[in-house]
């Protein structure tokens, strides 16, 4: 009889043996506990939050780059807009100088005086300078400009030639400039006292002599008009300064415009009232 243990059927049967019944699977692992499940959930939540944070950082980085780019382009656009405005203003002044007075040099001179005069008026407005004073000073300066224009526009050579006994044109025009401009300097300086009046008279006499000598050459109406505009723009801030500073600057009024005195006084009263309500303050 053959040996059963050497039977090929028994050797090749995978379900046989001492480990269990045929077809039985190995036992499964142990189920995770509550702490382990909480840890896994916490780790998943932290990972989710970190992923959102990383996503937000990436997006904010891109947005920051776009903001920087937009700021740079916007700043460049504003600079070009400002440059265009400056070119328009300068070009207009030069064009007016060439068209009205025959030379762009007058546009440079009168344009520079205009900008400086407006700068001075804006500074005066910070101190105490209203529309009434601005208009009054402009009227006075306009009168001075008309005087200068008239002095230069007169044909002094024609007068000297056609009227017998009249002095030479240069003497006549210089005398007229000395008297007219000298009186204007005296009047403006007298607003500040006797000392400034003498200084104004001296400056007016010197300026009048120069203008009178120029008038003797017969510069013509266009040059006379340009000089008159230059005189207007020169004297406008000077006359405005007379209106602002001749009686001094009221520092208390100026201080009340920039210091919140009512708020300070109310705060002090409130502090005193609080001190009175405190028990320590009552005992003392």
C-alpha cells in the first residue's frame, strides 16, 4: 500500500495544514483608537489650513506684484501728466511773448514774474490776504504798469523835435522817469515808515532814470507793453506785501487759525471736573 503522505494531492493542496481550515484568511489588524483618530483628523485639518495659507500667500504675492506694477505705472503717468502741463504753460508763455511782444524773451521774463508773483500771493494768503486785498493790490500794480507803458510808448524824440525850446529827448524822458517812478517808490515806501520811504524814493529815482533813458531810444509800443506787464507783475506782490505787513501780523489771530484752542480749553475743563469727582481730590 502506498504512503498517503507522499500523495501529490496532499502536498499541492494550499488549504491544508495545521494553520486552520481550508480557505481561511489571516486575521485583520486592530482598529485605531479615539486618540489616534483625533490625531489623524487634527493632522489633516492642519494640513488643510496650511495649504490654504500657502495658497493665500501665493495669491497675495502675485497681488502685491501687480500693485507695485500699477503704482509704478501710475506714478509714471502722473509724472508725464505733470510734465505735459509744465510744457503747455511754458509753451503758452513763450508763444504769448513772441506773438504780443515780438520776442520769446519777454515771455520768459513776464512768465517767470507771473509765477513768482503768484507764489508770493499764495504765501500771503497763508498769513492774512483775502480777495479784496488781492484785487486792490492788482489795481495799484496795474496803474504802475500803465504808467511805465505810457512813459516808454511816448515818442520823446518827436516831442523834442517839433516843439522849440524843449530839451533833448533823453533829458526829457529821463526827467519824466525820475519824477513819475520816484514818486511811486516814495508812496510805496511811506506805507512802512520814513526809512522805507527814503529807500523807496532812491530806488524809484534809479529805476526811473533807467526807464527814461530807455524811453528816449523809442522802443515802440510792443516793448513798452512788455515792460509795462513786467512792472505790473513786479509791483503786484510788493503792493500786496504793503497791505499785509504795514500794520504788522496779528499773531494771535494767526495762531487761532492753526491751534484748536476751543478743544484744548474744553479738555482742560473736563480734566478739572474729573479731578473734582475723584475721592482723593475731595479729601485733599
